[in-house]
C-alpha cells in the first residue's frame, strides 16, 4: 500500500479489534476506538481498513543539531551536541504548548527518512546519538523503536524527551534501547485531567520504569502561574523524585505565554521559591528559561565544589577528575 512519499505504509503495533470495523489503539491510556479513517487523539495513528497505521512513520519534520543541554539533559555527556528529530503528534492537549504548531496539527512533512538513513545522517553529523524530541516521541513509537535499535547497532545512543504517556507493555519493548530520558512531570492529578487531558499515573509509571531500567534520567516541570505552581504541587513532584533517587536532576522551567493560554510569565520570585523548595530535598536542581545565576551550574553535593559551569546551553567541566569530584573525591552523578 503506497504511502505519501512512495514508501510502504507502516502497520502500528499495539491495537485490537473493537467490533463493527472499529479498532482500539492500546499504545497509551487514551485507548482510542477508531472507526474507518479515524485518527487517534495523538494525530499519529489511523484506522485504515481495520489496521492501525503509524501515519508519521519516517515523517521527520525537524532534524537539528542541538546542545544536549537544550533537551534539557545536564548530566548526560555535557558539552556535546546531539542530532534532534521529531514527527507530528502528541497524546496530551497542553493549551500552553510551545510546539503546538507541529505537535497537535497533522502536517505534511517535507521528507521521509527510514531508520537506517537516520543512523547514517547521525553518523555524518558527528553526533554520538539521536534525541527524539520537540513533539511526543512515544506516539512515534514504531519509528523510534526501529531507529533506536539501528542506532545501538551502529554504536550510537538514544535519548527521548517525553511526557511519559505510554502503556506498560510498549514501554517495556522500547526500554532496552533508551540510554537517557528527560520526562516532563507537569503537575498533580487534577492538572493532568482537567487541563492536559492526560493521566499522571502513566507518566509516573514511565519515570519509575526508566529509572529501574538503568537509563539515565532527568525530570522537568514547566512552572505555570495559578496552574501548577503551588507549594503542594511542587512538593508532590519533589517527593516522587526523592523516593526514587534524590540525585535525579530536576529542571524547573519558566513559562512564557503561548497559544492564547491566559497565564502570565512565571514570576522570577516564584521560580526562586520553587528552586529553594526542591533544593532542600534533591541534590541537583536547575532553573530553565530564565537568566539567573542560581540553578545553572552543577556543584558537588558533598563539598560544594563547582563540577560543571554553564553559560546558556554551553557547558564547561571544571571540577571533575577521573569521574570524581576533584576536591573531595566523591563519584559524580554524570555520564561524561
């Protein structure tokens, strides 16, 4: 069956019959029931003649070299660049999404790249790995899975930057090929259900599974005034991270108005308060999207020695020797 770019249509994994010619996608908690021709909530999976088709397979709409710090990943190969790729689609409906123009609209991509071509492009770029990012890579599941397998065979690493909304079985299939991840925990249960059309438990389960798999993990929260910026919501996220490992890096990002969402930009004082609240319980807390000296550099939790100095997205390793703090000898919580 020919695709829009002359390539074979890719049948998706994780779906089941739902009766009367309908099918049910089982990739994420939405479990969309699709009649003939219907797209799922994520805008990436369609019922075609009773089969679930991965519409965005190979449909790369963005491919850029980025500093790894931009993901953000501050403790995974700091100071290096990574090839960052995306396809249309997302299974949340964040009304403040900074990338809604590509994540929540079915776009016709400019080119189609199969997994082997993506690996070759990565190798030519000089990057040591691939980051699946910008939109929601977990709804690009089949392509990310096959590309990640091919990347590992070529000696490349794989990074996902994700909302973490996926069911347990598909995540188990993907985990062996994921080397690092940044997962966005966006707020409490009410915020997920009422604002995002999401499911907090799916995200928390994904974070747990990634951590237990041995993938390098960092967590982000976009702090939105009168949305998810209460002390109680921040405390919930911090407590969850601490329960897994207090050395998991936590990024608190400043919100700026976008997409007509009525909240103002996050006040700097709110950012600093959240920073201090999180730092009292976690070893590494960072502030993003804000020009502040606080929350930018990495210091040794034991002695305070400066380990990594940052200017914007550029990192400079200053206090690490043989993977240990050059001052006190503590093993650092970074992959260099």
